[in-house]
């Protein structure tokens, strides 16, 4: 919009205000005292209504501001609680990580000790890469007494002849499970 158009618009607005003021002045000058008092009372009444509306609006705005502040305070408090909880859980997690590391080291030491006590011929059978699986395998092998005889039950080791035969009388004294194990291991019965 050009400066000329602005100036023309401002002049027109000013002229309209002056005309409205002149018309109002002429209207008021033509009123009687009684009419002026009546109009004054009407204006006072309208002004009082506006004050009540303004007071209600101000009170509502203050209530909204208070509610917003309360909500902001609640969010801030929750953030503080969450931060505290986060810090607590983080500390617990760090403590747990230390315990897990210590347990892993202990399990590795146990595996080293257990592996050292196993005959060389069996060490290649131990599962590699998983300490827990290796320890579990060793515990199972010990429970089945795999390491008690050289090479295991019924297995011949190099350079050694193992006679795995028993007398019929000794065989008959065994439990059915022991008899089955003896025969499954290549054992023989002699008279």
C-alpha cells in the first residue's frame, strides 16, 4: 500500500470520527435534562454489567493460570520422582552388572579347575564357548562316573588291554541296571 493510500485512509478515518463526534454532540445538545439523566443511568448500568463480565473473565483467567501452574508443578514433581527412580535403578543395574561380572569370573575359574581334573582324553568332549554348558557337561559326566575308569566304561585305551569280564557268580549279584551297564560296555561273563 502506498503512502498516498495510507494518508487518504487515515484522513477518511479521522473525518469519520469527527463526524460521529459532531453527530453525538448535536444529539446530546438536543436532549432535555430528563433525557440526559435517563441516558446517563443507562450508560452506568451498561458500565456496571461490563465490570461484572470483566471481573468474571479476570477471575476465570486467574483460575486457569492457577490450574496451569498446578499442572506444571505436578509435571515437575513427577519429573523429579522419575529422575530419582531412574538414578536408583541405574545404580542398582550398575551393582548388578558388577555382580554378574564377578560371577562370570568365578565360573571361568571353576571351569579351569574342573577341566584340569579331567583326563586329557575327555577334554575335547567338553562343549566350547559356553561356560555354563561346559560346567553342566562336566557335572553330568562326573555323576555318571565317566572319568572313574581309564577311557570310560568298556573303552580300551592305547597300549592297554583291559579285560572287562566277570564271573557268572559276580554277575548274578549285580542289580539289573548294573548288569545292563556291564553288557552295554562290552563286558563279558566267564565261569
